[in-house]
């Protein structure tokens, strides 16, 4: 049995009267919409309520499902300890989701719970639901730092598990919208805040789930949203199905966006609603075009990392470089010049690895790039090593660094033109490349470089700038 329905809802604790103590009245439209959602769920009499929450246990590379038979929680930390919950978990459905994920090699399961207590991203929806419907168990699932495509895949897995167990289930995607909608809000204002809310309400209001992949990580970060990945998981649960959508309300009076929509299955063919497949096809075409247009620097980096990942083989230079050179290319610069170089790898727009050298460490630039390509794909401490299955989905860039130049002021930096090196007398040093998405000001650039170098605010530091030639 497919899902009975799904709901996009926010989770501000103040919406609960015992927490808000009258302040909840300022979001009356959201409360009214939530009441309608709770009425609809009660009318459906689901066996299971599946809830995805940004405040559940979260890992960079793993989706966590709450384990065990049951869990409790309260709004004690929000000043209302009398509002308590005791919920039974649908262990069979949680196990089935984990089983399907494991059979696919997909990183999802019940390992690594940080706290068994229910989080407020789960409890706020349950407060409204339990006021109208006492039946049914729950499954509680967290988000991850993995790409949006993996969040969508998780939704597809959830749908398969629900179907295989013939569960009567509803899906509640818990998540606030932007937290930067008003100057007086708790997080201030950013122009991306209202832009995010307008876009997400439009996309969800049309059930145009394929457009969820078009929200860049940088844009979402600047908007300070918390629910986007939750909504993407829910969207994946409807892959290949027609849905009827109803947009209930959107409010931003607290400086945080609250949006509520419902989605019900509709009959009929839905061949145009396999959004992940469409997106992957589009990305494959884009990457194919990029590979065809890439220059010898990028082809060298890609050859090096692919040879190492597939065969644990380091390429032979200069022979293999000459083999990949096109008739209009001369590889002398790569073979006769020494320079620092960075190799950056992205997967679906998300960084997957980046390693480089500020100054040359190899006999020539070709070897520098080949070495750093291997390191970026297998030794970046922020990521697991890239696997062979990922190779067709990778975008590879090479930055060749110019000579660093000492400068005495941040005024001589330009985030689009110059990279920056921040260093201290004791040898700590942080570097940031120029023209990076999401780095819009010199202060941002220097602050990030300081953090990378372990340099604390207030410490004395020295600046250098450098230019790069970027190869894509």
C-alpha cells in the first residue's frame, strides 16, 4: 500500500500553548493550518506516522532511524515540562527500511543514536496529531550531510518499505523555512531568506519536486533554512506518483518561515514524475559535456584519480600525459614548470574532496596535479574515499597557483581575483582559493582561512595573496 498522504509542517515550540503562553497567537494562521492537518491524519487512521526531523540524530554520511520499541520526550527545555510524550516505534517498518537500505549499500539504519529522547522537531507535529488521534506508532528519521539526491533516494526506500509491509502510513516532513526573514528575528535578515521562502512555497505548492535539487547548498546556508532536506526525503516517497497538493499557509511574522502543505496520491500515469532519474540524466549529460570540453589539466587529474581508484595504479608520466594530449595541446607547461596546485572534486554540486599544495612539492606540475588528484579523492580527512561507483558523477577542477605575494592589509584582497594565505609566526597556516561559491566578502575569506589554519580571532597573523588559473 502506498502512502496515504504526506504533510510539510514547521516545528516552532512556541506554537504549543504551554510554551508560547499567549505568544503563539501571532502565528494563528499556522496553528489553524496545523489543526486541519491533524484532522486529516485522524481521518486517515494510519498504522504509522513517519516523521523526518532536522533535530533528530544527524550524521554527515549516514541517515539515522531511531531504534528500540519506544521513546519519551517533553518540552521541559522550553519551559513546559508538563507537556510529555510517550511513543511506540514501528520496529518492523524501521527494520524494513534498514534492510532495504542495506541491500542497496545505502547508508541508513539504527546505529549510533545520540539521545533516545524525542526531539522538538518530532514533538511539535505530534502535539497537534495526538490531540486528534491517539492511534498508530511512529518511525523517526534524521537528516544527513549527504547530497539531496541521497535524501530523495531515502524517500524512495521508505515508500518501498511501506508498500512491502502493506502499512497504512502517513509521512510528516518536519522543518522550518528560512530563519532570516526579519531584522527583528532571532537570526537577523538576509536577502536569501525571503527568496528561499518564496521559492520553496512555490515549488511545494506545485508539487514540482524535481526543482528541489536546484537549491544550491550555498543558497540554503545563507537563507538559514532547516527543513529543505526533510522535504526532499518526503518528495522521494512520491517518486513516480501523481499527487494532489494543497498549500495551506505561510507565515514569517517571527522572522522564521512556517509553511504547511499536504500531498495526497492521485490515480493515473505519472511517467513524468521520476524526478531523481530525470535529474541524474541531466547531470550525466552536463558532466559528459564538461568532460568533452575539459582541458589537459583536468583530464590529467581525472585520469590520475580514476586509475588509482579503479586499479590502485599511479599513472606513468610523461607517457600517459602525452597519450591524452589533443593535437592542439602542448603539455610542455605541465612537464617543464613547477607550481602549487589544488584539485577540487564535486558530486551533484557538493564538495566531495579538495587537496592541494601551496608551493610545488613534485618535480613538475603534471606530477603535482596527479598526486593531488589522488589525495583529493582518497585522503581528504573530511570525507570517505571516493568509490568506483561514484566516478561517473564527479566534477573535477584544477587550480594552478601563482606565487604568493605578501600584503599588509585586507584592503588588498579581492575574493573573486585573489586567494588568501593567513599564517602565524609559529607556522600555522590556512589557505582559501578565490571565487568560491558562498564566499562573498574579504572578511568571510580571511575568517575561513583562519579557521582552516587553527588561528583564533585576536591572534596576530600575516597575509599573502595569490592568483590562480582555474581549469574546469
